[in-house]
C-alpha cells in the first residue's frame, strides 16, 4: 500500500461510522466464550461451552429459578396419576422450531428418550420409564414402572446436560452419535454457514420465539432476545480478550482472567461481577479402566497428598475471596452437603506418607498421561500442578499439552495410554450441576454407561436409588451422607476446591442474569 493510500485509510478509520453501521453494531452482541466451541450437540457432551451454545439454540420443557426449583418453560404444566406412574406434560401454545415447524409432543418424547440415555440423572429416570409417548400433539405422556417423584427435577436440571428439545428427526439420532444439524426452538438460531471452529460462532434472533410472561430467573421465565445477532469470538489468549474488551471491540468476556481483573475493574467502561454465585468445582478425573488409576489404593494415596490451596491460588491469582477449600465430593454450600472429607483432605499433607502408600499400593512405574488444555486459563494450571505433585510422589508422568477441543475428543478414548489413551485430565463443573447424588455425574458409578473415566460402583448406584425414593427429609439426608462417604472412599475424582468466576462486560450492557452458563436473553444495550 502506498503511503498516500495508508494515510487516507487511517483518516477514514477515525471518522464516525454512518448511522446504518452504528445501528447494526448496536444490534450485535459480541461475546468471548470460555473456550472454543468444537462439539455442537449439548446432549452428547457435558462441555460447558456447548451447554451455553445449547441454551441459545434449544429450549427445555422445564427450567429452574434462582433457588434451582423446577418451573414450566416450554410446558404449561404437568399432572400425575394417583399412583404416580403416569405423568402428562402439556406444551404451551405457539411453540415453533427454527425451520417453521410446530413443536409437538411427537418431537419431545424422543428428545427425552435420547437425553435419558446420555445424561446421568436421565439414565436414572430412564430406568424407571416404561415409555415416552405423545398422547396428542401437545401432550407428552411418560409411563413409569414405579413412581419417580423427582421427575421434574431431572428434566429441569440446568447444566451438564439439560434435557433440550429437538425436532423428531434429530431426536431419533443414536445417542452415541452427535447431532450436527442445529434446529431448535430457542431464542436464537445458529448460523451454520458462518461457523468456523477456533474462530467464531454466530447466531441470529429467532423472531418466531414466544417468551413466557414471568420475569427471567436462571433458566426459567421470559427469554427475550434483544439483539439481532450474537457473535462468539474465540480468543484463547486472555490478554487479547482483555484488550479487546477495553477497546470496545467485544462486549462481554465470559470468564475474565483473575490476573487481569484489577485493570478491568478500574475502567469506568467495564463492569465485573461473579457470574455464578454458587461457584464452580475444580477436579481431576481418573481413568478407571487402565493402570495405574484402576487401583483404588493408589487413588486413595494420591488423594491424601492433595492440597487444594495450591490449585485454587493458581487459578484465582491468589485472591482468597475468589475461592474456598471444599473438603467434600459435592459443592459446599448446597443443600444437604457436609464437608465429610475433612479428614481425607484437610492440610497439611504428608508427602512422605503418601509416597509410601503409593509403593504399598503396588505402583509399578506405569506412565501417567495427563492431557491438559493449554488454551483454557482456568484449567491449564491444574494439570501442571498435578503433574508436579505426582512426580514428587515418585510417579512417571507425561504431561501432554493440547487444546480444549482436542481434549474433549480424546477423553472419549477407552484405549490404554500406549494406544493414544489417557490417565487423568482436569475440568470444572458448575455447583448447580453436581449438587446432589442423582445429578453428580462425577461420583456416579455407572461404569461403561457413565461419564468419561468410566468409574463403576454398584454401592453408590444403590444408595443413589434409595436417596431418590427416600420417604422423609431425615432419611434423605442419611442416604445423601452415605453416598458421600462411599464416594470419598472410592475416589472417582480428586476434588481441588471451589471457586467463583468473574465475568466482565461493557458498562452499556444491562440485564445479564446470574447462572451456571452465560444467558443471552434479557441482555440490553443502553
């Protein structure tokens, strides 16, 4: 480019945009998600970024309010038979899919059936179901083998993975196969032609969406889309995202890096707030199929060496207000959760004793492959700290840095490490998604049908079934505690602490709701 042309371009860039361009920009919300969107099917995966995408495109029969209580969403309501074995869920009027077709019970029944074969709580419910049926176009009939009082809790769960409704042709997809056609009935429709994994994902407001009349709370109530377009911009580098937010090039950064919060907080054009008041639980997930972590005594020895502060300080920049020790296999602060892991997890740790326990467990020098997402700032430090800890405990460690999308694919492998498998990876879960025995995927013992890592425990499954059927609150609490103690003894995961993520956005935005995902309804530009 000649110097004259360059100067003219620079001058033009400094001029105010035409009104049409300004208005178009005002009608677009630009968002930086916590990670790259690689998997699109929010029923197939528990990945948080895919669940957030799912809430744009799809809707649920029931949502939850700020107390995580089920509330009708696509449904008008539900009735049950006197014996508790038949549920009728009536769809509200005017629901349509993005392709213009009406939402029918014939779509919802197979959607529930497919979800029930993927989701942990869904599998528990599915075991009690005789049939998912359409009584008529607007009435879903669920026939049960036995009463299941928490049915609405199951289909209203807000995260990992919600019971999203899809057209029948998609809902009939094998649960082991991802749905790639993104047609839902949610407030935005996905612009597949503009999707570039690793770069951007784009959505347009669905003008055919009919919001509820109630005020929005968590995943329930009115989902009014106030922007014509929603653009996700993938920015793995936190400094780049921070600079873009400060320059006004983006509107909202889902998970602001703790190191950069002081700078962002000083800007009058940026607001910072905790996105999920219930927090997140950080954890390491073992592969239970192969050595070395198929060995229970070895898992117990490693648990005895964990100091949660080491992990939490690394992902919160040492801000003591941004995390807490949570000496439990459930999120602290949730109903019924007690810190029953105090004896197993309270510092200080005795590494010498842990090294001896590892030798006594029969560790034979097997390689520990840790897959670690270098592009995920709130997870990447966890893998490095665990690698260092295991090396100090005398284990042979292979820390393999990768990206989050690759990790999501690789963690599905059941092969040994010699054939591309893995031994351990780290992740986080919103507290709301693992708050009780039925929904806590991380400790459920469903084996080959369960979460990656494939932990199996008939005892935990038996106790969870009993908890679901508990006749009174005291019995339910006793069984909750029994599930918890069994999980602490079996060590399906390493609990690494509870932390609170800050989201950052331009101060001209309002209406951002708290929740276990970023919700784009109710958001406005001043």
